[in-house]
C-alpha cells in the first residue's frame, strides 16, 4: 500500500476554514454588541418617561413647562456617574422636545460606550435617537 492514500485536510483548506470562522465571529460579535447596547436604553427610557409624566403634571399645575429637573422632584444624573449608563438634560424653550439622555463615554457605569449618542423625549410621548453618525432614528426604541 502507498503512503499517499491517507485522507486528511490540507493546510490550505484549514487556513480557509479558520479565516471563514474568524469573519463570522467578527460579524456575530458586532451584532451582539449592538443588541447589548440596545438593552441598556431602557434605563434612559424609564427615566425620560418619569420626567415626561412629571413635566405634564407640572404644566397642568403651573400652566408652563419647567426648565429644571429640580422643579419636577425627580433625581436624574446630569453628568456621568458610576451608577448609570446615561446622563440626562432638560431641553429649554418652547419646542415639543422636553428632555434628553446622552450615553456616557467616560465616567459612567461600565462598560462605557465608545461613541456617545443622544435619545430625546417629546412631550407627546415620542422618542427618537440621534446616532453617532448624526442621523435621527425614530425606530430606535
């Protein structure tokens, strides 16, 4: 019998398989990170929703919208802290967007996100997201 009858994979076939697995793992990891990040947005949505309800109550009582979170009696971090993924800000003026949240890139609850993005709350209950590339995504939530 000849020694060349053995069935085995060649080195080239193994390298091709390793490259394909590496590409699939990279694609899967980026999708995984995106899903995990979307899972962190309920923190912002919950606090923004509470701010909206308090803002509507304030408007019914005073006849005008507030310009400060302290008037609403709600505690929301206005800078990145180690207990939150987002910090929150009031939007002043007469527009229908009332509050926003920004994803912490440093100083926030770990892991911090590499690029900050903004989530806005409108007084009628709509939300949108301004993504890092500047686009507005109404379906982000």
